[in-house]
DNA sequence: AAATCGGGGAG
DNA sequence: CTCCCAGATTT
């Protein structure tokens, strides 16, 4: 969805031009005046440039909640097609509550952080059973639902219920760090506390959701991490970082340590058009998803216990089908893929052991099951689908 | 406070 | 390659 064309002429009336006396201008305002100016400038700017996003077309609690869960640590552009497909298949909370978890996971496949799909399903059932299909409107009640933390509760309460509730996400944290010159490492407890206090102070009684959305929109489109467009910012004249030449230094974020490498072996067994897939236990990595069985192992020889478990004996010919690299946020998986063919009529193993709860011969795309991107890479490496 | 939990897009 | 995204939850 392309951003709406910016009406430059109107924007110029709002955006203060570069001004050497900016520091003095900020200092001349009382704190309350500065806050009022921030809210006013930001909302006026947002009214002009707001992107046309699918979840902005229906601000009902179900659509807001669904979009906010999907948007957790996930880019807008990535979410859009998932959101549209999801709403088409599950048009309301009752439809979602009446589905099977495996179909929900299927609709979530490729989006990542699959625990979100499970908490989504759990919340749909709870809202249907306990609240008669109506989401609670208070942030405190929303916060009790699975998968809804401080940010998401504030987002739903303000956007869908017009409650004066603040929110702080990655965008807001960056905007505040620059706007108010917060030097502290942005993820520390102290900084997070400050950010929420500022958000509480600023969020207006009048259309709080619009203000919250404007704040995030500014962080996403103007006050970006790499190449902030200060010349197009409605808050330029009010920004501490801009006035002190520290825009690129803020927010302060300490480097994250590099992720460990984990070597694995996956086995792709075919039986005619079907593939042996195993369902991972809920709770951990890729919980509830189906995949070709794999195990942490430094070599194929080290994975012989898994091969035995899936019924690969001396009579079954295996070939090395290649290697797959898959990077997660906290580890890097390097998977050696082996492939083979099993005679027809062979049953799937009843027990595979952790982390798998069961196994079956399935078609990865046709079955009503969730499949991770890693599993798709492994299947692709083995050839065909 | 640190670790866990996906995947991809931008520079 | 690095960074980080409309975070939540557990340890």
C-alpha cells in the first residue's frame, strides 16, 4: 500500500524551518506549552500524511486487536497480506474461536513468533466464552488477556475504545529519546519508566488513539533509525536532539552480542506424494508447527538415533540434499538436509520423542497445518514439495 | 536483567 | 554484513 502523497504546500505551513535559534525557542516555552505544541503539531501533521493501512479502515476492537498482535516486532509491510487473509478467513472473534488451532497456525505460517498465534486463539476463545464476543474496553482488563502486554493494551484501549491510555513501542521510544534528549540506554528499566511517564503526560483526552498512532507514524516514516528526515518533521523546532546535533547519537542502544550457531540434521522422507512431518510440542521454538524431523547434531552420523526413530534402516538409501541456514533473533541454525524414499504403506512412527508430539505422512501445502519458513527451506532443499 | 521467541527489509 | 521492527513472557 503506497503512502498517500504528501501535500507539500500545506505541510510547509506546519513545519518549522531550520532555525539557528532553535535552542532558545525551546527554552522560551514552559514545559506545558512545549507539550501542547508537540501534541498539536503532531496531530495536525498526521491528519495530512497518515498512511492508508488496512486496519485503519475498521477501528473495531477485533480488527485492532488482530493487527496489534500481528504487528508485535513485525513490520507493517509484512503484516498487511497476513492481516487481510486472516480477516477474510476469520471475519470475527467467534469465527476465530470456532476454528482449529492448526488452521490458525496455517494462516500464521511465515509470520514468525508463533506463540502469538496460540495466544490469539486463546484470547478469541476467552473473549467469546467470558465476554460474549465483546472485548473489554479497559486497559487493565485487556492486559489480563494472553499476549496483551503494556503496549498492546494501550493500543487497543486508545484506538478501539477511545480511552486515554498511552503506548510506547520502538518508534515512540526513538521519537521520545530524540525529542527529549534521553541519554540513557533506551532499553534499561529506568529509560522505559521515563518513556511511559512521558507518554502518560502527553496523551490527550481528545482522540488519544489518533495521537498515539501519530507518534508511531512519525517514528516509522520520519524519525527513522538510519536516515531521519528532520527537514520534514513537524517537531523539528521542538526537538532537543536536533537542536544539539545529536539526532544520530540518539537513542543510545548498546550493541547486542552475536548469536550462537547451532548445527542440526533434518531428514526428509517421501512416501509417494507425501512427506513425513512431525508436530512440535507447544511452548518452545516453532511450537505446534509441523516439519521434517530434525535434531541438533554436528554430523549425519550423530543423527542416527533420529534416523532410526523415523524408520530409516540399512535398506533405505539416503542422499545428502544440501544445507540450509536459518537465522533467528537468538541463534543461527545450520541444517544439513538428508533425503530418502520410504516404500508405500509404511506407517508413520507413533513416537518420535521431544520436541515432537506426533508424526504423520502429509502434504505440506495441502494439509491444515502450520509450517515454518525453516521447514519450507528444508523441504525445498530436498527437492519438490 | 537476561533469555526466549521468526522472519525479512533496508542501508 | 548489521540493525531492528506498532513486544510478551519466562527465567
